[in-house]
């Protein structure tokens, strides 16, 4: 049985109320985005005064459209929205997006309450997104049901944002970080469709592997927790309003209270979600979770050609609840045969500044084969003695071989310190789905996410 939001994200027909010829109007941008989309559906512009907009026949009212309408996008002044919503009820529209702002976020709670009453009293099961929302972009099916610019790279991360502007920024950040998106949606004031509804939908969505949320407040804490708990995929949560000043900013932004930060943290953890400190960390963790197997434990092996970077990675891992165990006797002997005489094996494994392809590849393989190691971090400092391309080549080879050998089914993360000479190589790894980070802390936090996902899956298996 398909989820009820299936027709919301994959409508066969869409009407745009407030469609306009004026390129400065949101209704024009929303209609244009639909037309540009490589998505097959019927599109109906709704405008009282126009007969045709952007080559499409225009209708005066929703009721004038002769066919069924799966989705209505509303972009008209706030006072008119209740009447349009009533027309949607009469037309038996399945789904509505209210882009219009000027409701609780602007202190107009009475007008927003009127919308809630229309939805509640309707005999039609109609799902409503917003108001005060950017809409959504379904990258998996090439549908742009929003008024904002930006085309996400197609992938398997579903993004839910309570902030429209931040949601738009996420599109460009995801593209620059080579993180592919399945769908991105702005929830706005959440008068009907809420975070828990979307988590439940994305849990069933075959195009989604990881779910990420930016939230400022939660309407129904129990439903939110239950949705995360039932979800069989990693759920990453950025919860804003940690500080008192942040909570005040939240209230002025969305017209809602932020709530106790400690309670949110405990609830997210208890439900099996992972709380991220900011959007960049969400993308860091999402990249690791989407492209790497989960870590079965917290024992991490580190390989580096720079002792200082190895120490920084060790500190970052230990600070995040990961351990850097001593090498077993067998692993010690294997690595000792590979390293130059001037160094002895340890964890972190210091390959020395001139390390090339062979040392990186052989030592990564040895750590992957070690049953006392649950994940591997491969680091490179561009010290001028070795070619960074060999570092990249070694990681790519081990990623390929991991697909063929069950014993290698452990996460591999990369990190680097250097300048422009590294940039092309970083893109090579990112485009191949290998998580690589320019910071020891970001690397450790991403490995933590893989460990927490491994723990969640173990707990799920027991239950």
C-alpha cells in the first residue's frame, strides 16, 4: 500500500493559484519551475484576469478546472488563502502547498487558526504543507514544486527544513559537497504536514537512504520521536535554539517556542536519531552514512603520513567516544614489514612523509583485515615529499576491493591537510562517494555517526 503522501510528491496534475505573467511574482516563479521540470503532469495556472500564462490556458478558479487536481500550489496574499483553501475542499483536491506568508510567523495567529479549522472540518482527506513555505523539490523524479531557484544533484539524502532560506542554501551546499538529494522540502508553519509525516514517508521512499532535518520546534513530540524510532534509516537532526538567545530568535522567526534543549537532545538520542551541531555536520555525516557501511564498534584505526595529524585525529576520536586501540601482535608484524626502519608501527600508523601508493594501500588493507578494528581513517598531509594522487589511488582501490571481500566491510573515511594541489583529488574522492574532510574533528564526528548507526541497527535486530 502506497503512503498517502505519494501523490503529494508525485502528482499527476498541479494547479498554481496566483500564477502570474509578472516575473517578479512568486506565482510566476512557481509556474516556471514546474514547466522547466523534466516531469510529466498536467499543469493548470489559476488567475482571475489572465487567459493564458507562459503558453498555458489559464482558469479563473480551481472549480473551473475540468479534471481532478492532485496538488494545488497557493501563492496569493494571506487574507485570500482561506477562501482558496475552501475551494480546494470543494474540488476534493488531495494535496495543497501554501507558499503565502503572513500567518503565525508574522503574529497573525487568528488567520492561521482559520486554515486549521478548514482542514479539520473538511470531509476530504486533504494534506496541506505550510503556510510560509518554499514548497519542495523532488530530485528523484525531476519535479520542482517550489518558487526558488537551484537544482539539487540527484542522490539519496532527503532534507526537511523549517527554514525556507536555509533550505535553499542546503541545495547549493549539497551540490558543492557532492551530496546527492532525493527530495528537499520546506515545512514552514506546519499546520498539517509535519516532520513526523515526512519521516514516515521517507522511511518508505526507495530513493532515500538518509533523512536530514533542520527544526526549530516540534508540534507533537511523541509523534516525532515515534517516527524516528520506527524509521529503518539514519535520521540526522539539526535542532536550532540551543541557547537562550537562539530560543528568542526561534520565536521571532517561526512564531513558535523552541523548548528545552536538553529534552530535545535526550529525546532524539532515545529515539535513535543523531543530533548534528550544524548544517555542515549534517552533510558530513550524511555523506558518510550514504556511502559507507556502518561501524560495528567504536575501535578506529588511523593511517597518516604526518604524525601531528595522527595525534589530532586521535584526540578528536577520543573526544567523541571513539577509541584508538593498540595494534594486535599480528597486525604489528604485518605493518612492520612495510614501514621504513626509522619508525615502528603504532595506532595511529605513521607511514612517514614520503609515503606512496603501496604503503597507504597495504596498511589500509591490513587494518581492514584486523578484527580489532571497526573503521579506518586514512589521512594525508601534503608535505612536499609524496604525490597526493597516490594517497587518493590507494583509497579508491580499497573501496573497490571492499565490494568484493566481506572482510573489508568496514567504513573508510579520508582527511587531508594541504592546498590547491589537493583540490582535484578531493573532488575525485567525493564524486566516487568517498567521504573526505579537511578537518580532524569533522572526520571524527562522521565516524561517530557510522558507529551510532551500527549501534542502532544492532538494537533494531535484537528487537
